[in-house]
């Protein structure tokens, strides 16, 4: 990247109302308007409109319905990209879909690849099949959802025509408290191994299945250094990502050039 401006992120760590879209939209809208400075990207947790539920047929909606319209409205009003995942029904299938709403009304998405079988997510939802890279202000961004964090091959930062594939990986999650240590370790590891900023947004509180969540939303830089972190509390984290520092480190320590080349079948 050359002469690329900093990227300012807002990470919203919050509890969610169980399977109550109206309440969640209202609550999140209030939190979004608490952000006093202009940011480029607002990040919400996994399944922000319902909580992490396997009741896909009950809670799903088609594209360009309530959740999509709400995200587009928030993006337009804040002039920021707004992202988070919701339950989408499409062609008879259900997806845990991470939506990426731009201020100009454009809507991109990524479908969660790795479905959490221990909660029967693989029985309720269809697997995403395509790795996506989004662009924002010259930054290349890899969207990922929760359980994807455990599978480094899927997020491996590969060479693309002599340059590195992405600059930031973002993980939105409903990661339970009993396994929070793994979340901390893996989020930091993704930054180090990919020479990229690693961003994780997790929720707090308990869901309708009495599963507890303890936050630990965080950002790590390309050296694995923690930039911001929030424990078990509702909080909005603001952080600036620096492109010049990222590029200088990649030039001085170009480990990405020695990465194994492979294709995912």
C-alpha cells in the first residue's frame, strides 16, 4: 500500500436480547450514536439481531429485508461501513451471513465457513464456500466469523501477484466464556502468522440457552502486540490502524514471501 490513510475502527462489545430483533436494533442504534468521532468501520458481534441461535427457520429473513435495511440506514447516517452477521434464508438454505454495509447503499457479504458442530450449527445452517476480501480506503480486509478462528488455513494470508492478500482480518463472534483463553491465543496468533492486524469482536452476557459470554474483544497489530482490549463489560473500543507501520514491518520482515503456496479444494 502507498499513501494509504489510517483506518479507524469502532468495536461494539455488548450483550444481546435473545431472539428479539426490534430490541437489538434499538439497543445497537443507541450504542452507534454514542460514538462521538468519525470512524471508518463499525463492527458488531455475530448474529447481532438475535443472539447465537439454532432456530434458523424461525429467525431467518431474506436479503434486503429488515436487518439489511437497518444496516444500510446505519451506514448512510454515520457515513461508516457497518458490519456484523445475521441469519439469512436464501434458495431454501440458511446462512450465518456477515453483512458489510457501505454508506453508498452497497451491501457485500461473507457466509461463515466453519459451522460449530458442538452446538449443531452444521445441522441448522449451510456452509459458506467462498473466501472474501473487502476493500475500504485502500485497505484489504478479510471477514471471518467466530469458529473460523480455529482454522488458520482458511485465513492464511497468501501471495497474490507478488503482494500480500490482505491487511486486516476481522473475527465477529459469540465465543463462550469457558473457552475464552483459546479466543485470546488464536486471535493473537492470526496477527503474527499473517503479518496483519487482527480484530476480534465478541459479545458479553448470557443467551437464551444460558451460555455465558465474557467479551475479550481486542485488536492485535502485525507483531502480535495488543492495541486495545475489553474484558467482560459492555464497551465501545476505538482504534486506529496505521498502514505505514504495517508496510514498514512487512518490508523489514518479509516472512510472507516464504509462505507455502497451496489451494483450498
